[in-house]
């Protein structure tokens, strides 16, 4: 790869055909830059696109526990259904990060309308500028854990409140919109220590003192905003699945041809021995999955089928609550499970208990202390999430029911 043309396309392109562009050399330094219509874009060995403005959303949603990565697209669409105005099936979802926070999984997802992305790619291909990669400015704009970062460019403004999120805002109304975001953060107890403002060279400087007085937090000037200056290896390429390019489909495998050949030969030997068992297990799994689906659809006929086991559990909990019965995640239900696990030692083993936010905290004493290390596994076999925590010489057992979040 030598030089590449990077285009900054906002939500008005191609209706407004002029856009900022920069030609980057092999060292990622600019060779030329400007803002013009496609007929004046300079030649380059490859083309890449930075999607700017409100055409991309960056959301973080909780996911239910799942064992197969093939289920991830379906679970993402289900989790995002209440967060999107459009049908999730019409949106192109790109997973940025999947992380654990306590007892649940959180997925960080970039969302762009499929038809919008398809229109851009078709138009650029017709111009002879089919992009090799597509990135989102929400992810590439400056961010940090030291506070909020506001980037102001000719094509728009981007607010990064943390390294794992961002939102596009209208530059003309940046101050009131920033004030509204800050008010929401204050209400949630997540106010930033400061706001760092990055302004693109050649653009009017922001009134930092006036902004600080309006927001009530410290406002500092950051480095000049260079929208093209980001490490592409750290940015997420939006061209995957149905939008994957020939390069992204086959280029990664080119350098792994020999190791893959050896691995394929070893895999073939293993398959000869294990294929019968694999097919049998798959058949058993499919039968169980089909049975769960039939039971769920017969029980709740008007509900979409996503994760039947977890959905049935939710429905059961709602029905029990509606009829005045205990849910499986209520304090008494959790305490009953703990008592059955402790057995005859239960009466002398619980020194104190507390239930808050769905978590039952048992302070253990007496005979249970000798079995404290084994209790999380025993309770896990009952479908509970259990964790042991030592507090000085005492031991606490934290319990909660595993639910679809």
C-alpha cells in the first residue's frame, strides 16, 4: 500500500457533493488535503471513507449469556430493538467491543442504516472510488478518561464522553446540546472533571471562557483536531458481512496459507474420528432447540422468538409476580436455595443477610465457613450466580438469579 485517499462524508453527501479529503502517504502523513467535489479529488492507490455526523450511532447494550458466537448478530438485534427508531433488520451492526461488567456482558455497537451505506458504496464505486475500508468518526475522534472531548471541524462536531462512546452534535448548537448532555450526566452522577475542546485548523476558535461559565465545569483547549489523524489498526472497519470487500474476505488469509494448510490436515484427521459424535450431538441440540421453540410459541404465541429458554424464564417470573407469587430472583426464593444448599447447617451458618438490587448478601458463620470455597459451585449448579467475598475474618456469600438482561 502506498498513498490512500481518505474522504470525510457527512449525512448530506452526495446531495452536497463537496467533501473534505486528504491523501495520506505510507507513513500516514498528509501529502495533500482539501475540500472539493468528486471530479476534483486527487488520484490515489486506494480510497477509504470516514462517516461523519448523525449517520452513525454508537450504543452499548447488555446481552444475555450465550455460548456460540453465531448467535451474536441475533442477540444484538434483539437487545437494540428498544433503542432504535427503525427495525434492527434494516440496520448494519458492527461490534466494537464485547466486555464483562460484573455479572453481565456489555456489547459496544456501531449502527448505520443499511440502505444509506449501500447508497454510499454504490455511488463511490460508480465514481471509480470504491472504498477499501469505512470508519466512523464517532470512534476516531479524540477521547480519553480525563474528561469529555469535543471536536469541532468544518463538517460538524463530535462529543466523546468516554473512550467507549460518542455522539455527533450540530456545531451551530454545540453549547446548548453540550449543556443538555452535561445535565443528564450530572443527574446520573457521571459529571466530567473537564471538557477538552479540539478545533480544526482554519476554523473559528471556541469561546472557552463563555463555555465554561455556561456549563459550570472546567473547559480547556486541546490539540488541533485533525480528523484524518487516527491509527486505522485501532479503528473498526464497517465493511463486513454483506458489505465485506474482496480484500477483507481474502486478504487476511493470504499470509496464513501455510499454517492453515497444516491446520486443515490435522483437522481432517480429527474429523474422521469425531464426525459421528459431532453430528449426533448436533442432532440432539437441534431437537432440544426445536422443542423449546415449540413450547415457547405455544405458550406465548404473539412474542418474537429470540432466546426461548431465557424468554420463558422471564415470562414465568412475570406471571408469578402477577399472581402474587415469589419470583425466582426474590429474596425469599434466593434464601430458600441457599438454605437447601447449606442443608442442616443453615440454622447456625447465617449471621446476617441483606437484599439489595437483586443481590442477596449472606454473612456466613459457624460450620458454613469450612465449606465457603465450595458453595459458589454448588449454587451455580442450581442456576444461581454466586460469589464469595472475604471481609476481614468473615465471609460473605453474594447470590443473584441469572436473568436475561
